[in-house]
C-alpha cells in the first residue's frame, strides 16, 4: 500500500499541467493551480485498482488562503 508523500502542515504547491498533459477525471480547478497551500489532512482514499490490485491512493485536504479545505489527489501536489 502506498503511503502519503506529504504530512499535515507541509507547504505544497498545486501543480500546473503542461499543455500536452491529459488532466484525467478530476483535475483541480484552474483558480488554484500554481497556488501554495498547507496540507491539513493526509490519508488514503479508495480509488481505482492499480495493476498490483491496490485500490488505496494518497489524497489530501489542503487549505489555500481563506477557502474551505480542498480534497486533492497527490499527483497534483509538489513540494515548495
């Protein structure tokens, strides 16, 4: 089972995809791409099963400015 890369209170940046990248099923909103956030909660959520049969994937609730917490997939975050 994969472990979360980031922990609570870590500073992260919401990644901005390049023009050729496919965004997938649930990309973050364009208004938060490129913004710095604080991880509030790190954990695992049930997602699509991978090739090794594991269906748990890291996800985070992040806080940007005064917005409510945002649930986001780990692949959209990068360290600051």
